[in-house]
C-alpha cells in the first residue's frame, strides 16, 4: 500500500472510531457510505498497535514535543563547520576469511602481521595500514587496504575469547587488545609477547597515550565490566628488543560503582597534565582522573599505610562534568561512547544510551583546576557558612555545565538496552558517524546536529551495526603513489564488514 493510502486509511479509522465511541450511529453510517469504507471500520481489535484514537494521538504528539524541547541544535552560522561533500556513501562489502558477527573493525598500522621472514621489516621501519576486524568466533582478521581487500592473515588462537577492543602503537610495532575474559594482550607482528588478566570479565576498552615529556613512556588504560579501570605504564626505549617487552603490573586502578563504558586520555588544556576521562553506566557524568602527577605521593602514602607493593594505587578523582546538569531524573542516560575531535582537543562527541533512539552530544570539556579540587575537599566544605551559599555554588556549576553543551540532538538511530552505541568523527571534523540497530549508519553535522547522511545498502535492513570507524586511509595503487581516501568502516551482526567510500 502506498504511503498516502496508508495515511488515508488511518485517518478514516480514527474518524470512524471516534464516531463509534461517541455513539453517533447515523453519522457513522453516512460516513461509511460516502467514503466507501468497510462496515467494521474503526472497530477495536485485539492488536493494540492499530487501536489509535484521536486522544492517544494528541498524547503522543505532546510527548514528542516535550522530548524535542530537550534537544539542542547549533546555529547555521560558520560555514566552515558544516558538513562537507563529498562524503563516503558507496558500500563495498569485504569478504572476511570466516563468517561471524563483527565486534570491532578499524584501519590500523601493523608491522609484518603475517610473520613472513622474507618480508619482515626492521623495528622502527614504516608499517603498512591494514583493515583489522574481530569476530565472535575469536578470530582476528588482517586485510589489505588495496582495491580487492585481500586477506593477509587471520589469528585463530590469539585469544581465548572474542576480542572486543584493539589499537596499535609506535606505527604498528605493537598491538594491544582486550577480550571477553578480561585479558590485556600485547602483540608484536605475528608473535604474542605478553598477556595479563587483571579484570574479572569483559575488558571492553583499551586506550593509550604517549607521554610528551618522555616519549619512551606509554600510558595504557583498560575498562572492565568488573566495575574497574586499570592503568599501566609501558617503558619502550627505541633501542629496546621488541620481543622482550612485557606489560607489567598495573600502576593504578579506579574502582567504580558501576561498569565503565568509555575511556579517553586527554591532556589538560592549560597545564598539559595528563587526565583520564571515564564514563560509567547509570551516570550522566564524565569523570576526570589524575594519571601521572601525584603518583609518588600516592606511593609514599601507600607505603606508610603498610600496603603491599604489588597493590596498585587508587587514581585520584579530580572532578566531574554532568551532561544533564538540570535534569531531576535519577538517570536519563549514560555516556556510552566518547570520541575527541580530530582538530580540537577540548571538544568531545558523546553517543548516549538513550532509548529508543541514540542521541549525540557535542560538548566542550570543562577541565578541573587545582583550586576547584581543593575547594571540594572535606576541610573546605566545612568552611561554607550557609546552605544558600552551597546552593548558589551548585547552581553556578550546573549553568557552566549546561553552557558547555553545544549540540544535543536525536539521531533517530534505534537502539535497545543491549546496544553498543558508537560515535566516530569525520577526519575534517565537520560531522560524526553513529551506528544503529536498523542496519543504517548515520552522519550528523557537528555544527547543527542535523542528520545529513544515511548509509544504506551495505548491511541487511534491521540488523545491529556493532562498530563504526572513520578516517583517512592511504590506499595503494597498481602504479604510482598511494592516494588518500576518506573511509567509513562498519561491522554488524549480519556478519558483514563494510567499507564506505566516496
């Protein structure tokens, strides 16, 4: 049935149902006769889905208007911040060596993944970029970025459970992975160097950061569904033997009251002090934790308390930033996935767990200062004189948090409580991509929050898109130098790995 015919049938049923409910039998008979409708039109059926009434429609419209009032869209001013064309839209389905649900996929650098001695490059040599995907069958596939996307190698015995997160460091010299049993894996080429299990289950995320003051120092953080975050510090000198590197004991941990959702290393915009951003379930806030500074003081305190040297210290909480500062609900959503802008280290895109549709928040980070941290100490709180002073201070913080939210928009990407929201920036910063449970990848304009692009035809309609990645890829050519292309990579529970190209 055509859309217009469907609308006409619904309107006729609504009018007939209204006349039946009010007892206007003569008017109902005349309406059915003039409109040439079925005699039973407008009768209540056993299926509540089709039992719309004028009153229920008005209630639905009122609920929708109330929801829209909480959304926030940017102005159409700065043209440089608007969605740029051309953008990826053409799907290319990549054939993976095995067929299973895709859990994670991206383009990463990897030095000699096949382990071929004839092709092995010396440590520190430029690595090639590959498409890396992980599946529910515990396999990790490495594929070429060239036109045919041929498979390079697959690791079937790398992990004892499906890999949930991975990334490369030092131009692909090392690969870090986390899996469903809570392990952190360290890979070099085709060789497994080390494995640790500091999480009880589901290590869902791994992030890294290279220390600017000491380039040989790498910070690594993992999030596990045992309500904890582990922090590691890897010392990787340039002249070190690559095969001798070990992960080592965690240097700090963060114990939460619910499972963590997303992690990010961010240097402080003013002091360059390294901070770890954490979002967790059942909380609308972003938490700022101290990473490097203060570790010596914490270690000394730990020693004075007689704690074991093997026990990692507790990372210090510096501050929080609420993404729903004026909400009076207990919990409205959780920041399920966070991604930093590629051109602004203080601008954050957040995919939320809102139901039934994913919402995107573009927010300016409010970095905590030492003064704020000191004022939030118990000694400082005792010096506050009245409840009115505390209320005014809390309102001032809420207003700052509210002003930091630039865009808060509905993407209309359906999701459930079991979904895994993801957000990925376009490399030029003009927009973000989000996944959904309907087989569609959506592009949202950063400046206005409007849905500009819908990528269809790659995944099966109605399937869950589990992961999405975006960036520039160096694509080798048969002759000549490689060319830079903007790609979007998505993987779903239809067992498809899709590369979207311009």
